[in-house]
């Protein structure tokens, strides 16, 4: 059988491992956290991402991928030349740094929000005006789930946000009055063949993804537009493996790229239960060269994230299980406020039924 190495052992690694097994692929994860979700379904090397013995073990696999962009580029550099690493270090270096990512997206022909990289305090001068007077200051590195960012609508607020975020390199982005948010995955083989995931519509709460729905309510032509951008970025960046793009759709229909993830994405979890190939299987296939095909669900599908609450309220599991078409996916993580603990997928025979059940499902998940 084949072996796939993964840098990172979180819930994405857990679900990649669950998708890999039926393909005849075993998974080995390198992950320092002893409680990492993937420990229960993969070989777990509990060591830092740069640990030489751990990296030697990954180098014996047929290919290596990642499930987390905050792994050091040095870990990938130590593997490159010994084992196919997909995506590679160059692509990781771009996608883990917001300013570099936005510049590389524009170089590939994609549109983004107006932005100004902020390296030093002096860069704040006039920056807010240049992005339209209202914006978000985001740290260039390490931000996720809306952490490491602040909304600003005045010069004083901007300076305060820069202090609060720790005077680290940031990007100031213009606030986009978007109509909706959508996302799309793209996979590319080493030979340059491309395949796409579904166009999914996303809603956020307090900066954290709350629901994803397929099909989206986006107008005709949106999916083709998203695919064209994804194809251009995948080609220009020399993608091998899978990449997910998050978009803002403007009222006129145009798509701006918000950010990209060099991997499967929370918004793609609904592909696990839509009857088609899942995004996890798609990443395993793309990385190991097992053949690429589009991976849209065959039925209307939605996902609701289960996020730790401050007051310890829990989802009503009995009622969720009783709702037709639901399936639980839990990550074996200790609950903490704001932490992603799992998700529930929902599949329905038609869009109307999906909408109706999604409203009921959401009410059962605090
Ligand atoms: P994650 O990686 O978990 O998706 P993140 O911390 O990298 O999140 P972003 O994706 O940059 O954060 O932003 C989180 C959400 O905040 C977006 O999905 C969107 O709803 C809102 N948001 C971010 N940037 C802007 C913007 N420029 N204009 C309007 N809304 C924005
Ligand atoms: Mg992000
Ligand atoms: Mg995001």
C-alpha cells in the first residue's frame, strides 16, 4: 500500500486520513500536539514540524502534503528533493503571508480588495484613505477564524489597532460591501491537469465560518468566473495538489479573492456527504497522482460548524440525529470558546428541503 505524509495533525488531517484508507493509502502525520485529532486514525509522530527524525520518516512516504499553513517553510525545504511535496515550499511561502499572497494573486491576474502592506508605523500614514476610508487591519501571518484582525474606520482607530495587534507586519484592506461569500477548490496534477470542487456559499459569525451551502445562490456565470480565477492562480503558482480560494462577490457579480488556503477547506466539508468524491479524497488523489476528477456533490448539501460556546451550551444531538439527512463529524478536541469542535453535514433531495432543514439544524447548534 501507499503512504501519505502530512505536516499537521488537526481535524483536516483526521479527515484526509479517513478518506485515504479506502484508496489503499496509509497516513503518517508529523504534529507536536499530543492531543491532535489525527492521532486516532493515522500514525502520529509527536514532534516539532522541523524535527529531523520526524522529517526522515515523512521522506519515506510516497508523497507529503500539509493541512496547516503555519508549518515552517524550512520543514518543506528539508523534504524537497527527497519526496514529492505538494504543494511545495514556494506556494506555501506565498499563501501563509497575506501581503505576499495578495501581491501574488494580483500577479496571476486575480482581483482583490484594495490593500496597503503595513510593515512600519510610518506606513499607516494615508493608508486608510488609499483603501477607501474603512477597512480591516489584518496581521500578515498566523491569523485564522478572524483572529489577528480589527475593523477600522478612522485614523486614530487604525493606529490603535496596529498597537493592539502588536506592531507586527500587517495588511490594511478596504472593507468590501459584498453581496455574498463563496469558495471553490482547485486541484492540479504535476502534469498540469486541473479539476474543481463545487462553488459553495458561506456565512460567517464573529469572523468564524458558520454555514456552507451547495448549490450557492450566486447568479449564473459565477462558477465559471471562479473557475477561471482558480485555474489562473493554480497555473501561475505552479500548484501541485489542492488549493481553496475564498471570494467576495460584489453586487455587480464580480469576484474578488479574499484569501487562499493551500489545502482542503472548512467550506468544502459538505462534500463528505453529498454523494460524490469528497475534497479530502480529491487532495489525496491529487497529491499521490491517483487521477483527478471534479468533486461536486450529487445532491444539495449544507454544513454547520460546531463551535465551542462561552457558556458551555451543547448542540442538541438527539434532535440533530433525528433530523433527516444529517451526519456528525467530530474532531475529538477539548471544548474551548470559539474553537471548532466538529461540524454537521446535511443532505437533502432538493434545494427547498435543504433550506428548510438547514434552518432547523442551525437552531439546534448554539
Ligand atoms: P479563515 O482563515 O478562518 O477563513 P481569517 O482569519 O484568515 O479566516 P479572513 O478570511 O481574512 O480571516 O476574514 C474572515 C471573514 O471576515 C471573511 O470571511 C469576511 O466575512 C470578513 N472579512 C474579511 N475581510 C474583509 C473585507 N476586506 N471586507 C469585508 N469583510 C471582510
Ligand atoms: Mg485565513
Ligand atoms: Mg478566510
